[in-house]
C-alpha cells in the first residue's frame, strides 16, 4: 500500500526546506541497492517483507541477473514524520511542516560505471556513503568520495553488513568496536584530504549522529541516538550527555555504577558502546538464532517490541525469526531517515555554497543569484545530467535537476549544449517540452510542473541533447551554461563494430547514436577508414554497452565485434634538436617552430581542469609560475590548448616583434587542433607537448597569407618539430586493487609480472588474513586479466581496475624491431594508412 499520492508529492515539492536530494555511493557490492530498498519500503512502495531482496532500483533485467547495478536510478519518496522524531532537529535546520520529500538516486559501484556516479552526484546535494564493516574503505569508496567532495556534496556514512559481525565472524564487542573505529577513521582521513573550504568540516562521527550502523539485507539499522534515547530516560541523564558517552573511550562498571575514561581492569567494567549497544543486539540475535524463545520473549517485552510483532511471527524459527525481531526493534528506515533529514542539506541551503562551482557565467548576474537562492519564481536554470531509456525502444527521458525557476509541461525552452557560447547559435536549440514527469524507480508519473530544488525527467527533448545540457527559459538570452561534469575515468578501451548483414547498416548507425545518448561516457565515432568505433572505460562497461546496442537499439540485428583496441598517445621526450622550418605552398611564408615536453604534472593539471583556456590569465600565470616554474610573461602568451581546445598540449608564442603575427594566429590554432588530434607516428592524439613559435616570415600582401597557405604549413612544421624531439608513445595504465588471502599472493605476483605490471604496495588488513595489493597494469595487457588471475589463485583474488595515468614506452618508435615500433606499425595497419612512418623530409623544408 503506497502511503502517498502524486498530488501530495507535488505539493511537497514547493517546500524547499523539506526536500532532500541524495545519492547512495559505495564500493562495488557493499550493499547500496539493498539498503535503498529499506527506504523504499518505508514509503510503502514495496512490502516490508521483500525489502532487501527486491532491489527495486535495479530496473533492468541484466542488473537483476548479475546482481550488480549498472545505471543510476532515481526514485522520489514521501515521508510523514511525527513530532517526537523531529523534536531534536538542530536549530539551524529550517523546516516547513512535518512531511519530507526525498529524491534518492541509487548509483553503481563498479569502476567501469563511475561516470554514472558523477551524473548522479551533480544533481544531488548529499551522499550516503556505504562501507562494508568487514572490508572497510576500498579503492572505489575513495574514488566516489573524492568525486562527491569535488562537487561540494555533504556526506553521511553508514557501516553496512553488521549481521556478518554477529553471524560469520562472531566478533566480541571490543574487536567489533576497534573494527568500526578503524573504518570510520579511514573514511574521515579521505574526507579531510579532499575537503573543500566552502563545505566546512564534513567529518562523520557516531556521537554526532552522522554515522549509522546497518544490516541492509535484514533491514535493520541504528544510530547511537536510538540507544541514547532509550538509556537517557532509564538513567535520567540528558540525551546529549548520553550520546557522547556511547562512543569513544568511556567505560562503565555496572557493579560500582561508575563511569571511567580508562579500563579499570575489573571483569565487570566494559566500554559503553559494547555494553549498551553491541551486547544487547548480540544477545537478541543469539537467542533468536538458537530458538531460545524462553530467553527471547522476556527481553523483547523489556524493549517494548513484543507488542509490535504480528501473531504469525511468534511461530517463526531461526534466521526468519531473527530478521523479524531485529526489523521490529531497530527498523532501518527510522535510523537512516533521521540521519538524512538531520544532517544532509536541503536544496535551499546547499545551492548557496554550490552555486560558484556550478555556474559558468559571472557569479553576480541574475541567474547565479537565482541558483544561490533556489528561487522558484526566478529564471529557469536546469541541468540535464543523463538520458534514461524509456519503455518504447529508442526514446529517452532527459533526467536532471531544476536549480532555479519552474519547469512546466509544454513550455518553450532554450537547450544549450556543452559547447554553447552566449550570443552565438552553436549548440543551441529552442524547443517545447512535451511532458514533465517524476521518476519512481521503474515507472514515471506525470506532473504539471516542477519547481526548483527537485529532480525531474522530461519527454520530447531527446533529439536535441547528446549527453548533457543546460536548459533555460525561451527569452533568457544572457544565460551561461552550467559547468560540464568531470569524469574520473576516461574511455580508453575501443572496439570496432560492423554488421553481419550489410543491409543492417542504417540500423547500426541509428543504434550507435542512441547508445551514445544512453551512457554518459561511452564514445561512438566513425574513423576515416569507415570503421564504427565504440570506446568505453573497461571490459565490463564495453560488454554492457554492446549488449544494449545489439538488443535494445538495433532490434537484435547481428553485429561483429573486433578485438579490443587500446588508444595510445604520442609525446616527445626532449627539446627538438634543431629549429624546424616549413614553407607555404606558394613559397612566400616560412614558419619556424620547436617542440619540447611539458613539465611533469602539467598535463595532469590540464586534464584535472586546474589550468584551462578559460582561466583568468593573471591567476593562471601565478599558478604556472609557482607550480611549474614558468616565466610570468610566458603564460600570457599561450595561444591555445589542443586537441578540442582543452587538451594537454600548448602553443606558446616566443617571437619578438614579428609583423602580421596576430593575423595568422587563427590559422595556426586551427592547424594545431588538427595536428594534435592525429600525430605523425600513428595518427593518435598528442599529449604533453609544448610547441614554441620562434619566428615567422610572412608575405606583405594579405592575400598570399590566407588560411589555405598557413594551415597546411603550420601542421607540417608541428609534425616536423615533433619528429626531431625524440618522439615516444604513451600507453594507458590501470591501477589494479586486488583483495586476496595470504596463500594467493604467489599467484598474483606471477600473473602481474607476466602481464608487464608492477606491484606498488601490499597491505594486510588489520585483524583479517586478507591482503590489499595495489599494482600498475598496462591497459593493453588487461584483457582477460581477471580470468588469468582467478585461474592462478583458484578464484580467491578479486581485482578492480581503474584508469590511472599515461606512461611512456621507453623504446624508439622509429626502429621497426622495438616494442613501440611494432605497435606503431600495427596501429597504422589497422587504420589503413601507409605502413611506415612518413620521413621527416615530407614535413620539413630546406632553406
């Protein structure tokens, strides 16, 4: 029985302070979807009995089969709280009435799908970080936390899978406490590392109520407040005092009834958390599991739980009994909701400090102000972060969040893509929205309009949005876009697809278009050779994308898929050994260039967005001077970045007093974008090269130095200067994290060395026989790595790969026998270009 109607939900949307937008983030298989179920059940959408097994937010069939989340799914939940649960709401948190609307997004934990997590984080304000109490903080927990804090999102944490402590590991209280302490401390260290000044302190502490202890599968959870409430009335102490006593080094001796800060050594003296929280739970669980009902019922009567059980529950035995009792005593939704409502910000609060990181334009115009105030009457600003495929194949809903204004069914809007520049027509459409709907997990419900601070899905915009976009009102001509999202992984694994039947080609082309919409990160492109390339973040990501392509977007037409191909980058290892010169086709213009490698870390800084073409030149100059030792004046002379105007290559102007230089600047920039997109070695992108313009000799007559003369010349001189600067190939490297018991270490080491990898650290998890191993592994060698590793360790090792960095191959690509040389020839052959590197004389001219 659903406890709310759509009209109630719509009324609730107007109350800014009673909305919470949150996403659930964690490492793979730490129990996000299972935990989400208990919140969904509390709103009455699924039965309490099925919660934990239904995984309502795993909407696709393959998600249910594989038991992993692939796409992030939104669901809006409506709760009616009572006065007593809201009485301790902090004074600083405003509220309007007792009803709360929670827009919840369940996100995947696999590294390959971390672009989905970024898309989910952009449109929420708070995050529930789920950590397995046994495994602790893992590599993906760190990645998603870093993404969340980078978007200025406030975290709260839950330590999940508590039932394992009682049933599998049989930990005693003190061990369990130390274990939880370590997990929470590790998470806090990460939060302190990546924290943002604007967010303030975002450490999570059990005694503040920002850490919850849960068992998602059995649907029970508690924060210390639940126990503090119970004991405060029993001991007649103030509630706040009791909260502080329940965590940390506080010991209680029931014999002498005294509190101490240190263990007194008496047998009866115990840590307060163990004595008042852990032990009672353990006693109840043990009694229920051993069917010791004579002990169990009196305990439950004291806890006032017995009256809440149904008559049928008294006949249960063993695990079902335990599950039932724990659910009734410590229901998961109560603990989680309290934490969400008390400690996560409402849109009205969060948009004040998020506005500066969201909006591209000036931070004092009316749009920025409306976003800051979360103003429903202001101009419409809406960010679409992803496209959701609908039931009828090939159509999409645009899913996003209203930051200001109100979005209505049928209104005309401006759709601004990521490359839109205010005042220009590029990447801009004006269209009407057919319907606005709210997402409810597997179904959508139509509403008339959606005010600011809420998540929304829109019908009828899918033709005009590629992956994400900013939407404003029809007459808001001044509005800038909302910043594009930064993904923590990049698509490095590529496959070529072709149809088995040539008449299916139109289906394939159409299917690829739809595929690139459906996933925030997958790249679909057509090479010059006519191949259709699909690029993804890893093997699993590609596998899912291709399955979607074949079954959903092409109606089951058969396709052939090539072996995975890794994209490389071209770079240089030292300065050009001489000045390179090229003449224009009409022999009237000469360009003199040199190339050299960038300083260490600069290419990464450009990738991370610390140095961008949009920066204020003075601030950029200071940053480059402090970090990389650049000359202050030099940084003002950066002409452009490339490829795609944002990549990690630069042209720097080193000329002194040259005539007509500014007139050819545009042509040089165009040539540079072209050249960096496909380098001379094997037509891969360049990376980490700094080109210097040293001298240009131009014809005095403007007609002889047009783009047609300069662009090809400039491209040739860029190639020439790169080829004499000791060019090298860069290959992508994965960071692999492997969890395995001690016995499997030998197999892991041999597998990694045989795949050209190297182990960088191994760490034993305190209190367990399990080791955490981190290693670097070339992406090229990673195909089938999982199966080889499982074979070598008889299935005991679990690897997780994340793209980490680019690494230079030491050998010389000009020698056909070296490793780079072979790679270059292979790539050239695959691309169908000449099977040797063009000689330098093609690009460089003699005086």
